[in-house]
């Protein structure tokens, strides 16, 4: 038999085992990242529990600071999320698709737009969809990129939010 075929047959279980341990049931992930929204910038921190080699459940806290003309807009989002990993590209690159809820608290500063203006606050809710490629740089450290589309009820500056960003994850 060809030596390359024998080597491949020997290494295949090792490669599959290594891939399984990167998304093993019961593992945890923490993440920190940031990026650009349609009107400003954001930072995020999150925690996820790996349910299986394909599914993760967790949440993200996201802070957005934006400015539209003279209106200053700040929001805090809580995003409970379910992630599904349909695509494995080798042992280091994975593509996650996600769906989640959105709970949002906004502070809108109108003082620069109206005389004796004040801040307006409000609580909103909605949903999100996202795609997230993640690249393992070691067994526990990943770099990720994300594109999210969120729909929020009664947002002062529009009901949809588009974000794109990058970050780092640590799994344990």
C-alpha cells in the first residue's frame, strides 16, 4: 500500500480527535471584541457554553456609542445567543451562524439639538442574526470576525442596526 495512504489512515483519527476537543461538550468560551456600527462604534464581552460539537449557548453584553449629526446616542445591549457551527474548514477555521434576542437600554442626549434639551432613555427589545468565522491560533485562543444584523423596536435612530467587528476568544 502507498505510504501516503497509510500515513493518512493513521493521522485521520488524530485530526478528528483534535477537532472534537476544540468544540467539546461542556467547554466554556469568553470573548472580547469591538468594531463599527452603522452610526458609531461598539465594544463587547461574552460567555458561551459549548452544548455539542455543533451548538453553543450563551450571551454577549455590547456597548454602543454613536453620533448622528448633533445627537449623541449610547446603548447597552444584552444578547442571549444560540450559535450553530455548520462549516469546518480544516482544524483551525470554523464558521458559526447565530440567532439571538436583543434587550437594549438607550440614552439619547438631545441637549445639543434643542434649547434646554434633555436626555431621553428607553428600553427596547428585538432579535439578531449573525455570521462569525473563528480561527484558532492555539488550542485555547481564537480570533474571530462578526457581521450582525439586529432589529430593535422603537429605536430612536432607526429599527435596524448593522455591526461588523473583530475580537478574541479563550476556551477552557
